C-alpha cells in the first residue's frame, strides 16, 4: 500500500533506522566481499567487528539486530497513539491490524531465511529470522502498550527479562548445547530450527523486552508532557548509561550472549541502542542538523521493502549482464564489483520509491 510521507514524524527515527539498514544492506556485505580478496591488519580488525561474536561477548555487528527491534518499538507509541486513549470504543480493529502485521512479518521471515520458496520440506525452517523476531517482539510490545500505563510497561519489560533468566538459571547452563533456550527450540521446533547456534522460542521473551525498551524511548520522545527536547535527549542518554551499566552488572551472573539473547545482552544492547537514539535525536531533532543524513531515510522509510528485497532478490545477474567484460580486467575483484552493483541497484530502487513518496506499510 502506498502512503504519503508524514510531516509530523521524528526524522531521527527514520535516519537511525536507515543507518542500521545501510550497514546491513550495503556497507557490510561489500566490505565482506573485499575481505575475500584483500587483507591488512587494521582491515581484519574492522571485519572482526562486522561479524557476530562466536558465543560470549559482544561485537559491533551484534548491535544490528537489537537496533532493528529497538527502532520498531520506538515508532510504536506514535503509530498506536490513537488507540491508547481511555474510552469505551472497541479495540478490535487495532488488534486485527497487529495480528495481520505479525503474520505478514512472520511470513516474510519464512521467505527470507526459512527457505519457503525452495518448496523443499526437508530444508524448511519455521522460526529463524530477524523479521520473525520483530514480529513476535512487536506482538508482545503492542499488547503491553495497549493495556498498561507507564509503570505497567516498565514492570512488564523487567518481568520478561526476569522470567527468561529465571528458567535459564534453573534448568540449564550457558553453554551452546546446555542452555534452556536451546532445549525449548529443540523440543518445539525439532528439525525445523535452522541455524543451531541461535535460539528463538524462549528468546522471544527478550525480543519483546528489546522492542519494549524502544517503545519506552519512543514514549519519551513523543513528549506528551511537553518537556524541552534537550531535556528529553538528556534523559534518554542517562537511561542509556543506566542500561549499559545494568547489562554489565547482570553479566556477572548471566553472560552477554547475543545468539540466545540473554537478559544481560538485552540490557547492554538496549543501552547502546538508547545511546545511538539519544545522539541522533539530539543532533537531528534538537539541533536541527540534517545535512549529509537525509539520504538514510531512503532506507529508513521503507525498511521492510529494503530488507526483503536485499535478502531475497539477487541483482548480481543484472550487473553481470551489462558488465561481464570487466571480469578479465578486474580479476578476483570482479566479485566485489558484482556485490557492490547488487546493493547499488537496491539503493536506486529504494531511492525512486522515496522520491515518489511510495512507502510500503504492512
């Protein structure tokens, strides 16, 4: 569905979301292709940060997925605002919308990484994708937002993390094969799990908590109490420091492990997301600096389109069909050119949509 661009939305939300997607759908894959043909100590160190931590610990690339979930939450107080007022009106329409969005996101996740289009039952995975984590986190957060006040939302967010951790402490350890989250996935999903180094079912509690951390930031930036925007940015920055500190403190008893989405990782990554949000909000919406940043809205205002096209459609054949003569000239760098061209075409498609005010919503 094509909708016009909204004038009352926070530019910082679109810009930070766009930065996250640019990293995922342009910079990192191009640099990975470069790393296959060229090496230098400083570049190898950079590429290590552009890959996921093997198990315990946290690298820069481990922030991409939490930031995606956090930004979904940050936008929710704005998109659900009219349904959160007191009154006797039926909320059935909004719940229908929430369920529809949940189902569509889950379906797109099956298409992206669940091998749904492979038509091979033996290679089909039910739940193993960022879009599906967003779908579940969005569903949990939407129910909380529609039914709880501020205190209830904070209690629910903390409760999700505590329930996750309690069973992890009680019924397993934090090894790759011995943790409770892995056992739940193995019991429920069986052979439909996909990548066995990640967990999804039990981790859904903290997907919801991550989206809720974003929603609490969105509540703050929505600023219904009329605080000065500089104060809003300062509060958000202080919250970021608190969350990072809480995550590091919690890591003393529960390791920071992104692959099973521990509560310590939820707090730590949530704090980093809040810090990026505070910085972007202060720079863009408080100070009014847009120069050199507005192009990120090309990604940020069509996030689902960008993600699905970037992950599903391979434009390399188009690049190869018009530049195959470069293969003997570029040699091993030809693969880098194909990757660059692939994501450049995706960017140009999104740019045309942006220029024509075509924004696809679920």
